[in-house]
């Protein structure tokens, strides 16, 4: 499980950096749905680091709201999975 989380976080970080590069070069961008899906699938830390290090999407309030919503859903999901002994933290 740890390798899976490391992989998805690394992938999220790379994709945020790639999207920033495409943004600067005025190329076709990676969709916000893709960025948020990677975040939801466990890439929260990689996405957050990508946002901060590449200074990408940090001033777009609508994206930050969606990102926060995804993070909140993850917290709630982890809480209930742990509460009903489906996972252990």
C-alpha cells in the first residue's frame, strides 16, 4: 500500500509540474478533472507540493475550493473506513 501511495503522489507532483510547464508555453493543458482525480486517488501530498513548488493553481479560487472539497471527502472517507475497521491507521 505504501508503494502505491508513493507512486500516485509522485505522479501527481509530476503532472502538476507538467501542467504548469504547458501553461507557460501556451500549450494544450491537463484538465482540472484529471488533476483532481489524481488528488482524490491518494495523491494529495504530491498535488499540494506540486501546487506550492510550481506555484500552480494557487491563485485560482475555484480550483482551490474543489481541491479542499476533495481533501474533505478523503478525510471523511478515511474516518469512516477506520471507524468500521475496514482500514487501520
